[in-house]
C-alpha cells in the first residue's frame, strides 16, 4: 500500500433537521446526526427505510425539503454535487461502459481540468493502491466484478474527496470476495482517513465495518451507536430484532410483581422491574438449555460450531444458540438468566433496569 | 421453437411468393435500363448504354442529373443531421430532466407522430413564404426535419431511458454538469440509436417526393425524385428505358447507405442495446 495518498483530513459531517418527502411519502423524517472526522458510519435498515435517501441528500443528488448539511464549517445543502467535494460508490458501480478503467477513474480529474501528467500520476497511484493497475487499459465489461468494484472506489477516491459515500458497495459481489472486499474497504478508509458513510441492509456488514451504526426504519433514525453498544443495548424493540442473527427472541406481555407473563410463558424477573405492559427480549445465545421453563423441541440445525435450536414454549417460538450436544426429540427445559434480559415498554422503547 | 426442415421450406416458399412482385420490379429496372425494348421483363431489343446518356447531357430543360444528385444528398444529409441533433437533445431532456409541462410535451410529441404530414402542406407553404424560404433546399430541409422529429424523439427517448440513473448520479458526483453528462456519457451510450436514426431518416428523406415537389420550383434545386417524376409526367411519351436507368441511378446510393447502416437499423427495431 502506498503511503503518499492523502491522509487523515476527513471532515466532520453534520446533518441538522434534514428531511425529504416524495409526494405524500415521508422518505426521511427530520434527522439530526453528527459524524466525526475520519469516521466510518453505516446506515443500516430494511429497504425503503430512508438510508439511501439520506445518502443522496448528503451527495446533493436529492434536494432536501428541510434542514442543513454541514461539512465541517461549510454548509453544503444548497450546492450542486460537484461543489460538495464528495466521492460516491454505487451498488451497480455505475462505471461508464464506453470508457476504459483509466478514463473512468480519470473522469473526475478531467472535469477539474488537471493537466494530463497530473491525471496520469494520480490515476496510476490509486490504481496501484487498489491493485487494478494491470487492468487500466480495459473496459468495465472486460474485468471481473471485484475489479469493477475497485475501479468504482478508485474513481470515487481519486479526487481525494472530504466525504466518501458508499451505497451498498458489496451487495453485487460473490460471498467470498465480499468478505475480502469488506476488509479492504475498511483498511483503505482507515489509511486515507476519509469520513465515510456506508449504506447497507446487511447487519453483519454494518457491524463488521463501521465505527458507528445508524439504524433506520420508515424514514426515522432508531439508534446511532457503536456496534457493541447496538448489540448489547438496543434502543428499542426494532433495533433488537434487526441487529443480530439469529434475531433476538421477543415476547409481548406484562410485568407483574417479579414475573414477566406472556400467555402461558412465565419468566422470573427482579421484583424492582416496573409493572405494566412490556416486551421482553433475550438473544438466542443467552438462553440456557436447562432450567424451569418447559418447552417442546421443534427443529435443531447444526451450524458447525453451534447448534441452532428452535423450541416451542407455551405457543411462543424460541430460538436458542447453544454449543451443546445434539438433542433428543421431545420436551426440553430452558431458562432465561435475568441479567441477560432486555426490557422494552409498550411503545418498544428500551427500559433501563 | 426451431422449425423442422420441411416447415422451413414452406415458410420460404410463402415469403418468396409475397416478394416476387417487388423482385420483378427491380429486375425490370435493371434489365430495362440496359436494353432498347422490353416485353414484361424479357429483353427483346438490343443491349445498350444509350439509356444512361443522362449522365453526360442535360435532357430537355431539366437540370443536370449531378445537380439533382447533389441536391438530394444535401437534402437527405441535412435532414438526417438536423433530426439526429435536435431529437437527441429533446429526447434527453424528456427522458432525464424534470421541467414544467414535460408530460404535456410528451403527449404532444406522440400526437404529432401520428399526424399525417400531408395535411400540413398548405400551412407549411405559407410559413415558408413568410420566411422567404420557399423554393430553397433549406426550407424543405426544415419542413422535413420538423415532420420527422416526433419519431426521432420517441426513438431516442427509449435509448436514453435505458441508461441507468446511477450512472448519471455518478457523473454528477464526479463533478459533471448536465450538459457535460449529455455530451460525454449519455450521447456515447446511445450511439447505436443515433446511427440508426441517422440512417433511417437519410433513407426516408432520400425517397421523399411530396415535400420537394411542393416546395421546390426552380430546376437548380431539384432533387432526384422530382427529376424522375418529370420524366413520367411529360407531354412527350415516357421513354421507359430512360426512366429505368434514372430509377436505378436513384436507388443505388440508398442501397449503399442501407448496406452500411443495416446493423444499426436492426438495433433500432430491437429497441436498442446496451453499450
């Protein structure tokens, strides 16, 4: 990896009350978000949640209906995309099929009217960093998907933007290359120190790559936190169910004096917990395959190291991830250690207990 | 579903039967232009080059055939160039930009496409008179261009619609203006469409008769179609050998253009291809 690519002057990005609607659809409800300089933030959520809309608002391809976008002390929301100094990588890569990789990567530089020698130097340098120097003379259709993807990153990075935007950059790659590309993008981003936003619907990708993750649903931000925090203390029931695989077990019910009750399921909880309607959550790996809760074994799937057990407990399905031995068909017992439980109120908001 | 050999022969036979009258017509032109007398398509006279004398001399008060050829080239080439240039810009705007009245404009183009041009002949005549372009090549080129624009816009809009939005967004972020994107990204990507439209409009204009016939009077601006027509509508008896030779002379450039451009035309009929 070459060290003379510009380094470490990413800018902080600040979104203030940013909102966008398409007709009667609120694509993005007013959003406040602060991204630190040099940070990689993932926007995570199901499709149609507003994550790509937000990205395109930052890029300047959509005009915001309300709110402001700040790159450091520069307000950019009124600017044309070309004046914002952003680089962007698209899901389809969006390389120009009639140009060679060299001309693709050179395109942003040519628009800046840099002298030919300078264009050549910078294109070759970034191509070297991304190991596509050998392919520069070819057209996009003549190189592999992984090389196309790296060419797209090179084109976004070659003008050394203050902010890098990545829209599902890995979803068109084969599973094997995807893991490798994940690491490469992360390493490159850290090395260049460019502030980056990554849009993805793949939670493992978000958790693996990002410094912090913003979880969206229905145009609203649900939580913005570091991956550990997101996993250990989801802010609401949606984040709890969306982040982590297999997903967290959630039960709608009620807390009544030292017990959580949901239909026939009764889970002992500390008596200090507030009484009232609530949702109880526990991650599959936190459930123990022994205890006083009785259930029925439905399926178990060996997953290599672990065993994924699906059990039925008083009409609820419970998933358990256990390193344990294969089970006999029939009944089993479970327990939910109380210190591993997550509690959400009737609106789904996390209760700190 | 692939056809069995026997079925193939039947299809070929049917197609041949339908094509025979046209083939006979062309045979007549070729044979008639090199023979003094023809019965049906059987040459009964002597083989001769006499019918081709129009290449070297002016017939009656007609202009030289070379003047007519040059005029036809200018006419067809001018129409082709103008239609492609203007349609490309209009089609890109309709396909990609949002501007007030876009839907309305789209509908209008479609209606105009279906509008028979002949019904506007007299109106066009007045417009040309007012503009002082009557009896000039420029005038006919403009009228023909405007009649062909709706088709060109619709055709190219289809090609532009095929370009992914992400590509356009990428160019915007890369720092390009819309005009720049149009020139350096969109136009090269619809090149097959541009070529197809150019060839198609050239051929249509090459064969056009009504417009030049209506708007051109003086011999120096005659096109080949007028030249050919003048040999049929004369007081003197038509010299069929001569008509055949002029007809052959008229059709050859079109055939050449078609042969060069046919792969683009195929693109057009299959609705465009990806670069």
